[in-house]
C-alpha cells in the first residue's frame, strides 16, 4: 500500500458523472485525486472540472489525456456503445480502469473485451455495478444465504416507468436510437440482473415476451420474462418504460420458510413463522463504496466485487431475456 493517492481522470462528463461520481469522489478524500476530465465537448468537461475544489485539466482529445504518464487510472462514464473502445485504449495506455455498467453492449463484445484484458491483467479493471455494493441487496443476499426464508421458491419483480421528457435520461438520445440491444432495458436491467444473481444465484433458462410500445424508445421498451434459477427457484421479471404507475416497485422473494420484500430501495420486510420484521437499511452511497473499493484495489492489489466476469454474466442474463422476448424461445444465458 502506498501513501500516494490514485491519480484519476474522468472519461465522460455527463449526467451520472455529475450526479453520482463527482459527489462520491469528493467524499472519498485523500485516496483519489481527480486530475483531469475528458468530454466530447469542452462545455461538459468545464462543468465537471468546476465541481472540484482544485484545478482539474480538461480534454476533448482522449488520446492526449491517456498519453499523460502521471495519470494512474481512468473512470469511464461514456454511452454504452463507446465503452469497449475506451476500455481498450485506456488499458493499452497502461491505466487502471473503472468503467460504468453494462460491461459491454452484448455478450459477444464483452467476451472480446475480456480476451483483450487477458494481456493487461496487471491493471485493475472494475465494471462499476453499484448495486453489488448496495447495502440493501447485500443485506437481502446475506439473509437468504443465512436461510432466513428457507429455500427460495419464487421471486417477482415488476417495474413501471414513464420514460418521457420529464426524465433527465430521456434526453440522452443514445439510449433511444436502437444502436444497442435493449435500449433502456439493458441499461437499467443489468442492475436487476446483478441483484437477482447476488440473491438467488445463476439463472439456468429464460423465456418471455417483449414489445416496443413507444416509437421513440428503440429498439424495445417492455419486457416480461420468466426465469428458472439453477437452484430450481422460479422468477418473473417485468419492466416497461412505456407506461408508469405511482407505486413503488417491489421485489418479493418467497421461500419455503419465509419471505422477504424489498420496496423503495431502503427497506426489507422479512417474514417468517408469523413474525414480520422491518429492516431499515442505512442509506449509504453505493457509488462511493464501489469507487472506494476500486481505489483500494489499485493501491493494494486486493480483489473487489465488480469483476468484468460478473459484469459479463449480468449482460448475459439480460441478453437472454431480450433474445427470449424476440424469438419466443427458451434461452440459456451465456456462460463465461
Ligand atoms: P450522458 O449524460 O449522455 O453523458 C455521456 C458522456 O459521454 C458525456 O461526456 C458526453 O459528452 C459523452 N458523449 C455522449 N455522446 C457521445 C458520442 N456520441 N461520442 C462521444 N462522446 C459522447 O450519459 P450518462 O447518463 O451519464 O451515462 C453514462 C454511463 O453511465 C453509461 O454507461 C450508463 O450506463 C452509466 N450510468 C450508470 C448509472 C448507475 O446507476 N450505475 C446511472 C446512469 C448512467 P458531451 O456531454 O460533451 O456531449
């Protein structure tokens, strides 16, 4: 472990950089020092640079930023189709990498990227899946692993989202053009895939239906998938971005000795033997926790939870749901 902070460059300066990464990095204190920021436009780079209490160099030329030898690591928050190329270029430049989820736009892209990483394993590469560092899902996974609901039998998760101009993410056009599979469903779905896999293990097969209701939400905006876990548990995951409802999304997991319900992303209700406990999970920044783990890995070489392999399995589960929906077939999620 060195006393020196990780010298970090931000590659991307959009909504999630401003809303989540910058506050988390500012809260992390002296483990990480942000020294540079890249964006496609000078305006976005300047806006993010100004959010730090010290001077941060700005770039609109990624190669010029990557050529700086005094930068140890990069934090990539680009549109999904641009992530693989940016990860490759950063690894070639000898940087440690944390790149936002999803790991890649598809399993094929993800596998190619993982092969490429094979020659750069001396560098840390974290796929920033913050839900793996979310205290709520970690607590739920621990309760299930401890047998508090018995053997899991079934889970259901339904979400209804109005994705229109009132939502800031609607204005990121790249999510709606159909350039990558699933659009918003892949973008948000990998979080759900990560959470389900943490709590219930791997999914053996998937069937389902999908459709595009809104012409402006390409290539698909609505999916209803049935899941069969390797454990034998069954599940249903449904989401639409084409129609909203005022209710908090609820995830129910029922076992042969109890059940748990997650709603509002801060509370777990655990019921067993006629007693129901409400477990209030402390609000903590999962993005801060993952970036803390990234810095720790860079400084010490110790492992973190967000490996590219885990990220690829999250993409594989979502890709299986999307394929099943397109083809009306039963699909086995790709393995590593
Ligand atoms: P965004 O607001 O669209 O920002 C994307 C960044 O990439 C900006 O710096 C933007 O530059 C640049 N960019 C946009 N289009 C580009 C293009 N065609 N060529 C080159 N650069 C381009 O995106 P975001 O919503 O912050 O999402 C960024 C990443 O974070 C995605 O991978 C997303 O999945 C992830 N994310 C994660 C979470 C989470 O909960 N973990 C939540 C939201 C997003 P300019 O502004 O200069 O044009």
